[in-house]
C-alpha cells in the first residue's frame, strides 16, 4: 500500500474535517497516512504521495498554517519531478478569489515539476454543506496507485 503525506491549510476547520475524513478512508483501505497541519517543505518526502487540502482566506490567500509550506515552495523552488499529488481547493464562490489558495498551490506544484494524478477538486461553501462527502466521492473517482 501507499504512503501518503496529507497537508492541510485550514482556518475555521472545514479543510481539517475534509483532510481527516480522507485520512480515515485511506487508512481504512490500508494506506499509511501522515497528516500535517503545520507542514514545511522538508516534512514532505518526494517518494510519498502528496494530498493537499487548502481553504482560501481573504483575497485568495493561503491559510496562515500553510504559509510556511507555500513560502518554502516559492523561495526554494525545488525541482519536484516525480512527486505525484492530488489537491482539494476550498472556497466560497461569492468572493472574487474563489479557491485562490488551492489554485495558486496547484500552479506552483506543476511549475516545479510535480504531477497531478487527477484534476483539482474545488469545493464551494455556498453549494456543499458537507464538503467531506463530496471529497470522499472524488477520492473514489480515481484509482490510487502508489
């Protein structure tokens, strides 16, 4: 089974709920997961799979607890060829910068050579009362290959 780093950027807890729900499901299926709420780039092993769940704050900003990770990506700009990932962006479509944090992180990872295994899931707080259920359905849409 696969080893998965799950990195979460959260403000009010919805992204953490999504990350914890996916962690539980993946572990139930036999995968080994490490949930990172205060991640730095050195916490992520490029040989493991990366699942990133990020809320969006303010003007499309990255949540404070995910800022160190995002800064590491921007400042160090490491070549991440071989890193495979999936990303969930969370936001509220009534705001101009809907899912801005997740979109920026997705672009950064791709520019650094990482490969998304599935298109980014965007969760809209105005449409999804239970975002963790939508995320579970998304997870089931793709076959996880280590």
